[in-house]
C-alpha cells in the first residue's frame, strides 16, 4: 500500500482507477461512458462489491472529484 498524508492507495485502487479512466474503445464501436463495476471486477478478477466499495472510498476521499461527459463535435 502506498502511504501518504492525504490518501492511501494500493495496487487494486490504482488498477480500478485506470480501468475507469482508460477504457479501450474498439475501432468502429460505440464506446460506453465508462466500464461497469461488473466488467472491472471480472477483468481484475476481484469481487464486484469490492470494486464498488473502493470506488466509493476514492470518491469520498476526493481522489475522484467528478465524472465528466465530453461531447464529440464530429
């Protein structure tokens, strides 16, 4: 676990965050807004309730401040 004065994160927190923010979008496919908790849990091989609890903690600790929709003007 990474120790710091503000927020403590382990490798699962980092991997969950990366899956949320850097989801692969296949060419020609319609990308989802963000991956589901279930798909993150399946990809990382951890329980969905664990993923949900960790995301909630990251939000409460202020690491995840908000979710943003960005329009595609094409």
